[in-house]
């Protein structure tokens, strides 16, 4: 069964344009990473510094392997420098209700 991941990030005001540009540049690699089924990026209408990424992965292990790869490349640290706090990552299963 696939896993749904919600990544919740809060940008520093002075970094929002750079953050969006960075996401636009790195997400093609995310979408082509082994096990990634889909990534959708949305912006909060009431707080445009708040961005959510809705990710669908074959498994949690695939997504965690991806995060490890991003950490090794330095991308996570670079993104973290643009945020006001560490990102929130939550994993969900589809209940098929």
C-alpha cells in the first residue's frame, strides 16, 4: 500500500521567492526518484509563507531513502536555512473508505 506524506514548511519572509524557485528546480528530481508517485505543492491563501507538499510514495521507506539522499546532497540544509522552523513531516495511510 502506498503512503501519503504531508510536508508543511514556513518560509522566512525574505526567502519566499528563493524557496519557491528552489522547489521548482529540485522537484523534477523528487518526482523521478525511485518510489515517488506524485508531489503536489500548495500555498496557504491566508499565509503565503506557508507551503504544503502533498507527496504519494510507494512506501515510507522509499520516502525516507529520498530524504536521506537529499540530506547527503546538502539540499535539506539549504532549504532549512530558508525556513522559520524545521518542516513538519506526517505520514498517512489511505483508509479506502
